[in-house]
C-alpha cells in the first residue's frame, strides 16, 4: 500500500473521485500526495519524479480540479511533452479523469496532417496536449491563440532539452502570457533544467518523490554477464521458453539498428509474437504495435530509449535491457516501465565485457550493486560475432622521413637541366658556320 492517505482525503471534488473510483484507484502515490496541495495553492512546482511514480496524475489532478468552464474557445491549460506517443498517453489519461466533466481535450503532434488538428482547435479546446514543434506551427498559423493559458505543464523537461527543444521552448515562452502557473516535471535536475527555471519561472517549489537514481523498491533487478550478441539472443529465447510468467516483456536496445536485428532474430523463434518500435517506424505502425502489446497479442516488444519516455503500458511483467544504456539515467526510465501501480516488476540485464563501464555508471547512480546471476547450464554460447563485435585490425603505419629544414627539393635552373639528346658533329658545325662543313672530304668527278 503506497499511503494511508486516500484520494478522498484530498480536495478533489465528486467528478474526479468518481472517475478515480471507476479506475479502482484509492491511494495517491507519494508524488501525487505531495504535489496536489502545492499546485492547488497556485505556486509554481518543480516535480522530480522517476518514471512509474504516478507523476502524470500528479499534475493532471490539480489542473483538472481547478478548471472552470469559460466561453473562450482557446485553451486554458497547455501540457507540453517531448514525444507523439506521450501526447496520446496524456490525452487518454485526461479523458479518463474528466469522464464526468465537459472538458474538451485535444492532442497535437507533428508527422501527420495539420489540417484536422486546425479544424479541431477551431471548434474549441480547454486542455491542449502538444509537442513543441507542432504547437509553434499552429500558433504561427494564427489558428491557435495562447493568450488564455492559465496553467503550463512541461512533462519530461530534461528529455525535452536532451532532444534539442530549447529553442522551441524559448519561442513558446515568448507567446505565453506572463501571468500563469507553471508545473515542471523531470526525472533529473540537470544544469540545463536549472537554467531554464531561473530564466522563465518564479521560484518553483521543489518536490521529490524519491532521490534521483534510486532503484524502484518494487522492481527486482538481476544481471547476466554474456559474451556477445548471439549468445544474448539465445539467452532471451531460453528465458522466454522457460518462464511462462514472462507474458509481457519489454526489451530495450540503445539503437534502431540493434532493435531491428533483435527483432529479426526473435521473429524466427517466436513468429507473430514479437514487435518492434523506434523513430524510423511510421506513427500508425507504432501505435498499432503498442496496442497489440498492450492487448497481449504480442508477447515481446522491442523498443529504443527515444520512445521509452512515451510508453505508458500497464502490466509489463519484465523489462530486459538487451544492452546497458550509455546514459545512466536512461536505465531508470527503462526499468520504470515494470513494477507499476504497487505491483512487483522484474528487470533483467544482459551485459558484455565492453558494457561493464556503463553498468558501473548505473550502479554508481543508484548506489546499488545489481546482483549477478550465473548463466543457465544449457545455454548455447555462440562463437559467431556481429560486424561490430569483430576485433579491429590495425595496419602498421610507415613513417616517411621528410628532409630536414633547409634541405627541401628545389627546381633546377634551366641551364643546369640535363636532357639526353644526341648531337652530331655536323649539327654543331652547321650551327657555327651556317652550313654543313665536311673536313677532309673531296669530291671526284667521273
């Protein structure tokens, strides 16, 4: 049980309480309980919360509770998120919470036709959920006015800055009214986030659900030392065959190329039960694949770190880090996809020798040593290496000795150049006397 305080102890109102009851939510998480009274007071909020701590409801509950109907067709509440997937997830959560209220919510993001989004905004909107780029497109087109914004929420602000949205955020701040409440949520408090706060916000109250980097208490972590890619594939296949409880497995890779390679190998072994999503996949493909995974049609979903922030899939039984992330904080986001809503989760890590430095960085961040598990006795250890795993062959570099200073090559003068041309005596005499000279030659008349 997360807390002895229930949602009924908060000043939520009957509509929100009824919606929460429909979802069987009784107890607020620590971040929800801490943020609610501060946000209700009108202060700016800086929430430091890891994935899986309930931070989406932490900002949605107070902003929906304070929403009031107005005739203005432009939005009162703006929620900025870094990815299209997160737009869809937040919009869906708002729909659930506002089930008994007439709140119009619209989600907008790039990569799709802008015209339907323009038409929807023209019909009127109360809460707008957006990615920065598409929001600017709509605002500059004249269709969307931001003059009525009373509350600004920026979720995953650290990831938004990592993805290069700083310039877009500055543009959006210039378009927003100065009198507004700001609620920022971030997994980490980086120097870039602190700089953003100092420039644009009014001394927000910092609220932490847990120390950044601490492992989530309800997630059991373990680690296998594995020699190479194909052995990792064999281990993943073996674990899935042995443990039927691995019913909804999220596999993370660092790159799109690796995600595709893992999918190709696992599809051979589990045809029709594996999916893959990354930024090269179309939006419709990504949504359809996530839906299949959420419904249990596919058992294994392979994803990259970039889309990890946008996934809000319930009932993930296991997270498998096929490789260790180079950025230690990304590990916290990955494993936070399991063990949600007071349920136990399992995180398994496949680590090669070259990845040990990334593992150590993760352990330093968490101040926790991930337990190492022995490889199964019947695991097939592969000798086959990928192109990336092949040893690099270095060629010996031959140094060319250059002439010392002052001994460089200089072009000879024209008179000193030697040309191998054969010159006869007759040619010399002709040049000297203007005609051929024949010494000692006599002509005889017949």
